[in-house]
C-alpha cells in the first residue's frame, strides 16, 4: 500500500490536507467522499512535490498548459458539485494556489463575479487565458444551469486533447535525439578525425580519390566556416517561420504536408480527431452547430482543412446536413463522414462525433507506431551509411598511398 497526500474541502468549504494509506488514488478519493469531504487533490507521497502541476497561466507573457487548465477546471467543478457557491469555490482555489500570480488572477475572476458578472464573463475579461471554446461551452452551461457539468466535461476534453498531443510529442523525441547524435557524429568525424590523416596525404604528394577529396573539402569547410553554416541554418529557420506566417504560403505548405505518404495520413487523423472531439463536446453542451464549427475552425492547425470549414458552414446555412458538405472536404476520411451521417440519421450527432474522435485517437496511435517502425531503422541505417562512407573514403586513400609507396 502507498501513502497519498490529499487536499479536500469540508461541506462548509474549509480546506484540509493530510496523508492516507491506501491501495490507489481512487481508494483515497472514495474514502474522503465517505467521510463527507470533497476531494480536491490526491497524489502519492514522494511524487507530489515533483509532479504537482504548477499553474502558469498566460499572464505577463506566461501561458497555462492544457494539463494545468484541466486540473483547475476539474477542481472548480468538484467544489461546485459539492454545493459550494461559486464565490466560496473560487476562495478555496485561491487558498490552494501555489503561485502568487495565479492567486491574483483568481482574485480578479472572483472580483468580477462579485461585481455581477457571470463566471464566463469574468474569465473572458482575463485576455489570453481561456480559449474561445472554453468560454463558449461555459456560457452554454450557464444558460442551461449546468455549470459544474460543463466544467467536468471541459476538464475531460482538455485531458484527452493533452494525451493526444503528448502521444505525438513523445513519439518524436527518440527520432530527434537519434538525428542529433547522427549529425554530431558526422561533424566530429569531419572536423576532428579526418584532419588527422590530411598530413599523411599531403606528404604522399599524390592525387587522392574523388570521394576522399570531397570528405576533406567538407571537413575544411566546417572547420573554417562552421559558424557561417550555423548562421545560415538559423537564418533559414527564421525565414521559413516568417513564410509560414503568410496565409497563402502556409496554405501551400499544409497542402503539401497532407500529400506526404505517411505523414499526410497521420496529420489528417490528428486533425479529424481534434475536429470531432471539439465539435462533439460543444454540441453536447448546447452550443449551436454553426457556432461550434466557427470555433472549431480556429483550432485546426492545417489551413487546408480549416478553410474547408467555410464551405461546410455555407452548405449548412443552405439547409444541408453536416455529413454531405464534409464529404466534399479534401482529405476528410470517408469513415468519419459515414459515422457523422449515421449520427445525423439517428439524432445522436454529438455522441457519434465523440465516437469518431475515439476511433481516430486510436488510429493516430497506430499510425505513429507504424511511422516510428519505419523511421527509426531508416535513421540508423542512414547514419551507418554516412559514417561508413566517410571511413571508406579515408581507407581507400590510405591504401592508395601505401601502394604508391610500395
């Protein structure tokens, strides 16, 4: 059994914390609920300090992460579900916030509520903190009198979106490290190893094989103009970033990315999963379909798919369903269109959209495994071939020099 550090609120809103021995985190939560407390946080001792999320809202240049926003939303929902008033729930969050800047932010939200504003209006006043999707869902929940339910759904949505993003990011870590090691190994060979043989070749006074001349030339270039190469790479990166900020250029590049053999399929599935989850979550919380589509369009990264949503909105305004215009969107999967059509026919569009997101979440994970299964050996093989080519060019030159001497 492990020891868990917990924080909980009493029915009167008083915050208490302590430690409890239990089989799992869920057991701690269940025990606290049996005692009449509202669980706020439960973490295994030893991991609490290291893993406790620290709030970092976009305040004075800092931005909150999806995980941090999900935790804050979940805690607020749990406190309100325990029948605490909104004012008291905000007070509890202010008390347990570890960051003074976050406390100030929550204080401003609370003051806005005290001034007569709704929670969504008070949060919207904190420019750059809460997304349009977040605020739209919260407004819909306020209109329907189900703020705590909407907050729980928001925290679940944010958690799932974070898991998908972390899956993609984690999959890219190993190839990035492998590529970095490959480049470093090649640079070390060219800059430090190859010059050790250059004096031997100069003393021989004979023409070297073409491959050896190329290797020596590249090594000399890196030693003499390495700093210039680094500046060139940095300049190229800044130039490409500037070009991608231009809508027309970004659109062309996004279209090219979608046509890539493996990466294009992966990008499409990621965007479809994001689209379906966001739209399904918005619809299930009372946001109108047209409004939801305009919100979802702003969150899609690929401009080709995002701009295609304009055509979908226009067709909806003309009285068409969602599935028909989606079928005309380039690269939008036929399976997703079929599932949306079934949802429309059965009157369960929002549930079907959430099901689509589940399907493509799994597809993304499978696609990532397939891409990594091909990418990792390709990188290793490429690194081996480059290093072998460098070594062979030196060995061939040494053998030719020895033959001449003999």
